[in-house]
């Protein structure tokens, strides 16, 4: 299983066994998942995680979007939970987030066109 919480913690540099920040990270993940839901990704009724038992495939089973989604969730959570202190790094992360938003939206639109 590819746990959402576990993979985001790994990308943030937080050991899976270290659970002190889990509730904070979960809150931020759920906020980003809500943004993705508004963008048309994931279950229409919304989605949230409570622990490390929820997999990426539970949120969205479209493998074409999953890589974009993982990176997007990580970068958005990083900017909230552990933002960089260097301005150029912040600018680079924001640019990457904007590109991922565009690519995710393009993928959602192409999926809608295919379904019609």
C-alpha cells in the first residue's frame, strides 16, 4: 500500500515512526486534498485521511494524475508545515506548484473530454 501520510512524511524528512507531528501533517494534507477536490480530482463528495492507512489510490485511481498529485500535495504541505527560509527556494516551489496546478487541471479536462 502507498500510504498518503507515510509518503508525505518521507518527503518532508519525517521518519514514519515519529508520530508527534502526524495530526498537524494530516490537517495540512486534508486541506490540500480539499483544494484538489475543487479542481475536479478525487471523489466528488470530498476526501480526507485520518491516519496512515489511506492509500493514494483511495483518493484517485487515475495513474496518469497520481504522480502530479503526490508532488502537488507534498509541495503544498511543505509550504505550510515547513516552509523554506530562502526566497529563491520559495519562488521555485511556488512556480512548481503553479505548473502542477496547470498540469492537473489539463489532465482533468482531458479526462472529461474523453468521457463525453
